[in-house]
C-alpha cells in the first residue's frame, strides 16, 4: 500500500511512527518546509517533496505519487497560517477544499 502524507507535524509524525511498523506500507511525505517535526525528531531523514498542496494541484501531484490513500496533517496546515488573522479557520477550510477536490481517498488527521 502506498500512502501520501501531506504534512509531518505532530499528527503526521505519530502516523509515520505507526505506519513504519508495517513494511508493506510505503509512505511518501510532503511538507511546506524541509525540516518538519518528523525530520527534527528523526522519525524520517527528510521529506520526499517540499510542496504546498492546494485544491488546484492535489490531483496533479497525486497522479505523480500514485497513492492508495492520502493522509493530511491538519496541524501542519495550521502551523503555516497561525500568524494570520483567522488563519486557523482558513487552514481548516483549505483542508476541506483539498479533500473535496481530491480524486483519491483523503483523511485529515
């Protein structure tokens, strides 16, 4: 099984720890920064792609990655927008839009 993890903040790092227990699961990790929490805590060596995922580009990226499932770390999206007024609400709305636009199964962590 191939899983695309978008964001490797707290929830994404926890998911990575659990997913690594099954050698049949391949995880592709993208984040908006090169050193998200999962890299800092040495759960993974590096992210596979530094990319901002939007409702516009999710299917283009997913066709390249070919995931069976997409997991999105909501905390990673919020991290990018915490300094903006209304950023948390915007991040949640953006995750819902990405999920709705995706042609692949999508779960927000």
